[in-house]
């Protein structure tokens, strides 16, 4: 197998793992809110998915496994979404934003 094919497969594997982890985390959050989940707009939900992906990319896998997404409070999710929108407007996840996200998720 050529080097470029291996690189492409590695990148694809990484992307699939990321998507799976984000979907699992997102679903844990969504299920924990039940009917109250409807209070979050589609834009908020999209921002939350995005920031979960950014966090997954930047934290160690052991840290990610320690996060308890199903016990996040309403205010914590609102804070995650606010940081997510901040990150999206800056087009990158800053160390400060990652630290604030990590603090909420711990």
C-alpha cells in the first residue's frame, strides 16, 4: 500500500472515530434533557456538536473518556454552546477556550 493511501486511510479512520465519539457524547447530553432539549435551537445544537469535535481532537483520549456528558446541567450546556460560538467566530480552539471547556466537562 502506498504511503499516500495509508495517510488517507489514517485520516479517514481518525475522522470516523471523532464522529462516533461526538455523536455518542451529543446523544448522552440530548437524552439527559428529554423534552427540555427543544429549548436549544438548531444553531445551538450544531455549535455544540462542533465544539465537542474540537474538544475530542485536542484532549487526550483518557480525558475524553472521563467526561460525564449525561450529567451536564442546563447552565453547563449553555456555557458550552457560548464557548462553541466564540470558537467558531475565531475559527480556532484557543488554549483558553479548551481550558474553560475542560473545566465544564470535568
